C-alpha cells in the first residue's frame, strides 16, 4: 500500500484517511501486513454508530487559572526513544516551544534549544497507517502557541509497522499513558519544560478512538482536556473519572467514521464539551478546513490547559473561520 498522507490541508499532498485505507478497504492490504481478524469488530464497528447513551453535562470542567502566552514561539522538534516492555517500542516525536524569535511559519528546527518556562503537554495519537509527522502542520501550530506536543508512533498500527494489526488499538491507551510516564520522568530531556498539572490528549481517527479510551475504559486521570478528530467511542465504554473538557472535530460527510457516530460520543460526555462540525468535511481535513480546525483546537487548549478565559471567548470566532463549520458547545 502506497503511503497515505493524512490531514491533506496540513501537508504538501492530499491523501485518504487512515481508517479508509486499512479498515474500509479490507482488500487493499499493505505488503507484509497482517490481515486484521474478525476480532477487529468491537473496535471498528462503532464507526457508523455508537451505543453510548446521551448525557447531560453534570460535571462541568473548571480549568486551572492562568493566561496563555500572547505571542508565538519558534518551534523545536526532537525524537525520543521510549518503550513499554521489550515488544512495544514507542519512538515519540516532540514539537515544543523553542528559544528565539518565531519565524513567519511554524516550521520546526530539530533539537532547537527549548524556550524558558513550563508549558502544558498534549499527547497526540495518529491514525491507522499513519505517523505523527503526517500531522506536523497542525501540531507545530500548537507548539507555536505554547504547548509541548508529543506524538508516539504506535508499534502495530503505524505506517511501516512490520506486524500491522488494526485491533491493537485496544493496547494504545496504555501505550499513551506509558509515554506520559516517560515524558514526566526526571531524566527526560524535555521534562523540565512540562507542566505536569496541565496535560491533555488528542488524536485523529484510530488515534481519536485511542484518545476517547484515555477518558473512558483506560482513564488517565492526569488528563484535563482532549481533542478528538474524526473519532468515536472506545469499545462502547462510558466516560469516567474526574471532569475534563473535550472538543470533537468531525466532518458531516465522513464516510469512514460517520458524523452520526462521532456526534453520539460527543453527546455522551458528562463534562464540558464542544463539537466543531465541518459542513462539507470528510475523514481527512482539507486545506479549506485547516484554519477552522487548527484555530478552534488551539483556542480550546489555551482555555482548557492554560485556563485562559479570553481564549474561551474566542472559540466561536475561530470556529467561523472560512465559514466552513458550525459549533455546538457546552463549555
């Protein structure tokens, strides 16, 4: 299978969504890949609907007080080698605020000196047959706004995996938590710049499912906020644990993970929640949708992790960028 470029608006060339490539087209197996068995059904069956019941917002989220940085940062990038056991390597690409004057574009500089201060952390999970770098344009924008963004490459669902197996999604929330453990360890080279009290998670497609898992069946209580791009529920497990804030971004014309499935999961969140619906959007963000998606998510993270009240007020305006989306909000 030729490599698919994700988030077309974020990269130089357009491509199809990861779940489209490997779940919706089961006959198009990548050379050397393990064919997913019927056991994939509990993970991927909810791509058309969700059995989660709608819930009222009964536990609204109150972010830690603070103010997000007013200016833009230069962006650095490093790859850190982590693992969860001997058979689950988790190389992790980290985009982070770097020292120096921010250039006109957020193109990262490898191993750039880190900016002074402590910053919220966002752990990003990629989709099937993808890698963190496929989302670099959006993740660099988040780093430019003042976030450390860490994207692990999952061992069995990423592009180039020697033993590709879609049902391994069930193991990815534990992988994500292990990466958080490693990033927060005193020995980690970037650990000094991470504010351990301001952590969020985000993900696209299968990575969105992984992210939902971190707020439900595999709740990581360190997480205060989540961004779910074209995702759905994690094995129909209800949301659990302390309140958080969740932003969902979903295309109304998504044929891989339907809007119906994504909206049902949004409606099942008992905490502060918002849904950015891309009017003509599919499973992959187009160039015209990029500003609404990236701007809304950045303002959401500024509010949820920095506690910036002004950012919360800017979310509706960010959602209107390009007149390509509508916002449903209980923030």
